[in-house]
């Protein structure tokens, strides 16, 4: 049977920040992480900072850390924070090691992870989630939330979102988490653009050429979702249907709008940029790749999405980090 422990399955940047904030609020937290991450936290503890937000230090004694899945034993809630390609693998570990009455919450990018978890964890409670912010890892156990927003978790009778919510890490219930995840996927289309540019997010979004490229990507995605019958719920205060128009505004007007709706740290870059820098596989197949698949199903042309998938896969193969492309070069 589950206890009151919260386990993070796949404690990378998002997992360490979320788990660390829960631990800082006094929750019993266990983290399943790679040996490199556990060694870093054991040496330094966790330092958690955020744009316009907290500055916390969580000593290692306040956490349970391991690279062995047995740490999932007895957890009441398991927060899944692995990359989309690793979802099936982590589901199998949960099936073997976690209590059957544990609530499993996906805090992953993309829209297909909950279906994979439910398929491999039949009879268990699996909830979708959406993390609107990104987290960067400067090193030595330091994790910095670089953009703003509250986590959304699928509504359930137990009120899991409300129970998990703590100061400076608000989690809100969502009645239509699938639509929320599609809204986040549209915003996440910029992850690849940022990775290919090599620029900080705020610097990239300050330039109209990059915003127009992002707007055209989002418009392509919206057309495909409309054909599929999907009505996304925006991950920002701006409706998804209006976002492409607002992205095309002149720089001074957009800067004023962005300042009112979202905070972005000057050093923030996308997680896909970090993947390229570290020579890791990206999640491009679960972002632009999904748009391409739906476009092919409905016989809609999505040339920009196809082009971006090709460029990211080329950068992965070359393993030289971000190629530092211009917006014009991405358009081809």
C-alpha cells in the first residue's frame, strides 16, 4: 500500500525542480535519477531558484535519492518526468516496483504519454499534466525556473492537483487536460526553433523574424489540429488562435505584451537546445513530428514542420550542439 511519499520518476531538470520544491515545503520526496544527478545532489544538495520566484536550499538529508527503481516502493504519487521516448520503460518500472494504488501523474511534454502509461499500467490511476515553465541546470545541484506559469493536472475525485500544490509551485486541476496538452504542444513548437538558433529565448522572441517563423509554425499546427477536430486550450493567457497574429506584431508592441503575460529569464533556453548541447536525443518526433503525422493523415501540406524535423535530426546526427541557424536559414 502507498504511503504519503511523492516519488519523481526521472529526476532531470523539471523533476529535480518540482521534487525539490515539494521537499522544501515539507513533503516526503523520493527521486529516481541518473547516477550523475544523484551524485551532484549528494555533494551539494538542491538549490532552487526562479525568475521572480524562490531561492531555496534543500539539504540532501531531506531527500531520498537513488538510481534504482526500488525507490518507488510505497509512494502515494509518482510524478513521471522522463523524456517521451522513455515513457514505456518507466511505466514498466512503475508496474514492477510501485504500489498498485499509487497515483501516476505525467509531467511530460507531448500528447501521447498518458496513453502509453495507461496501456502499460492497466487498472491504475494515471493522470495527465502540463508544466508550462522550463528549468535550466547551471550545475552543482542548482535548478533554475526560467519562465513562469502554474502546473496543470487532470482533475480527479481525490483532488490530486490541490493536494500537491505548495507555495511557489502552484498546481491547478484541469477538466480537459488533453486540450491543455495540445495547447502546450503548440507553444513547444518554439523549442526546436530555439535549439536551432542557439539564442536565449528572450533574445530570440525579441526579434520579429524569429517570431514570424514561430507564428507560421503555430499556424501550420493550428490548421492540422482543426482538421483533426482538436480545440487546444492555450498554455498562456493568450488564446491559441490569436497567438500567431500577436507574434507578428512589431517588436515594441510585442515586448509590452510579453511583459504582461510571461516572465522569461535572460539566460533561458529550451530543453531541446540543452539536448543538442549534450548530444542527447531530442523530443522532435513528439512535437513537430506529431504535426507532420497529422498533416499526412489529412493530406495537408506542412512544409515548415517537415523542414524543422529534418534540421533537428541533422543536428542530432552531427552531435556538434546547436547549429546556430538564422530564421531565414531555417525557412530554407
